[in-house]
């Protein structure tokens, strides 16, 4: 029968050579291929069941498209047009709704893969995997609804506060500081709610574990199949790192600082020890002047300096023109500053009389100072992911730790001429070393 035809050579090759039914089933993945020349879709048993078909390893594209929600059919067509474009990278990744006849329940499916082009540049087929993501989509929709409700509540509350503040003869500085902190916390909460959840880590771990299993067990598999696995693992690793950094930022944003004496020289010695592998690999030299003892949270201050030193080590000059890369030179020094000495517009949240100024200076690639404020925002990156690894959260953690301690931070730099970060922490002249 036509519906029982053998799969196309591409799908057969993927299925026979990988033989990964156990791993694919555990990950909920089905394999498919769309042959544009013949107008047919070839798929394995898991993929076929995902779309509600009971038999046949091949089906006409028109039969397949009838199972796609009408509102999403146009989007699939647009994705095909994009793939066929001259500037297409051939990567296919789209999420849409499917349903079965006489069944009102919709399922969300994510389908992703790689296109194949003829020598003439014409798109002839693309193949990949499909996975039901209904639960993930529903969770995301619930988070969006919660954020919308929360935003509406905040808008109502802020309007009432503005009316009250207009009636006051003078504003209360403590109340303004609290409102400012609340606004920043709510903005971070909105960003975090869209991206991070503890539940995302478990499927990522499974993807990485099964990917390692497949690569070791089927090392002789085709290059195309191994490329898919490597891309899957890289994406899962980036997502896992992002979630970890977001959770770390969330903990700092919500943790109350318990101030105790912290000797900064001892703390930085421990941070340098933690970064010893990167320091040795880069040939970095770190000079640390006598530093004060400050009142603060040791764990948070450790994260602050680990991020600052990590930044200085990461954004170093690369090798170029046959020359060796410039070895990082980092200097940490301290001084005292009174409130009037703080840079214009910079005020610590506790309005202390005396501040400890801690400077971290490097000889790295630097940045344009017009981005000096932007670099402390969550997800802000001045360089592409392929140039320098990272999630764009480290300096946001630094800024949050400083504000948690009632201090302030500035950054100054010029492209190619290194950067200097100045951290101002409340203190007294008696506590300086």
C-alpha cells in the first residue's frame, strides 16, 4: 500500500545508523524528513503518532498540513519561504499547534532540523526531529499571565502612590529608596519569570546525558547526525548556564545582607585561588594593594570580586598577526572617599559619610564609555557570544551586590585601553588598613 512505503534514504540512514530508539523515546523525539521535490513527509513511528496518524512511514504534505492548526499554517509557509531564501542558514525551528479529527484538544509541537539544498541553490528537503512541548508552552503562558496580573497590580499601586506623593509637602528619602528598590526588583522578577525555572534543568540534563551517550556509542555515525548532536548539546549547555546564572542573580536579589567584618585582602586571595586555572592559562599578573576590612556579606562580596576579576581575565586582548596574546595585568587598590567626593549623580543607598573606594583595573580590550551604564543591566552584552562566552549576567550580579551593601559602582574605559571598575562601599576611616 502507498502508506506503507519504505522511508526515504535520508530517514532510513538516520534511523538505521543511529539506532537510538531508547534515547529518542526517553527524550520524546521523533525523526522526520520533508521531501519538497516529491511533496511527501517521511517519519518514524514516534513522529507519526505525535501527529495522530496510525500507520504509514510516508504521507503527502497536504495530509500532514491538515493536522496543523489553521492559524499556524501560514507561519509554516513563511518559514519555508525563509529557508528557501538566498541568505538562509538552512536551520529550521518552529513551534505550532496540531490536532486530530474529532479531538478538540490541541497539542503544541516543536519541530527543528536542517535544510538540504541542490547544487543550484534550490531547497529540496529538510530533516530533523519533533517533540511535543504542550506542557512547556502552558507553563510559559501561565507565567505570562501571572506577570501581566502582577504588572497591572503594580500599575494600580504606583498610581495610588503618585497621588499620595503629590499631596506631600516633602518626600521621604527612605520611602523613595524603598520604592526604587521595589521597582528594580519587580523588573528583575518579570525578566526572570519569562526565562528561568528550576523545572527547565532536568530535561536539559537528560538532553546532555543522552547526547554524550549517543556520541560515545555511535562515534562512527554520519557527520550530519553527529553535527545535530553537537548543536543540541551546545544549546543545552548554554541554556543550563543561563538558568544557573539567573538563579544565582535571583538569590542575590532576594537575600537579606547580614553585615559582618570582611577582610578584603583575605577574600581576594581566596577568589584568586578559585580562578587559578584561568590565571595560569592566560599568564595573568594580579597585583593587590593593602585593602580595608568592610562590613558586609562575605558570600556576596566574594561573588562581586570573582565576577570583576573573571571579567578582566576574559576580556583580554587576543592573539593577532602572529603575535602572542597580551597577558592580562590586573591591579586592585583602595582608598577613601567622602560623600561629596563621589562622582556626580552617584549616591550610595545608605548615604554614608565615608566610603571605601575599591578599584579593579585591567589592560584588556576595554569598551566605549557610552555603554558604561548599560553593562550593569541583566542580559546586556557588548560582544557576540562567539567572541566571548558568557550570559550577560555577571556585571548585573556585581551591581546588585553593591546596592545590597548600600554602595555604588562606576566603570570607565576606552576601546583597546583596558577598563577600571570603582566600587564604593560604606565604611569609616577607622576601618581602613
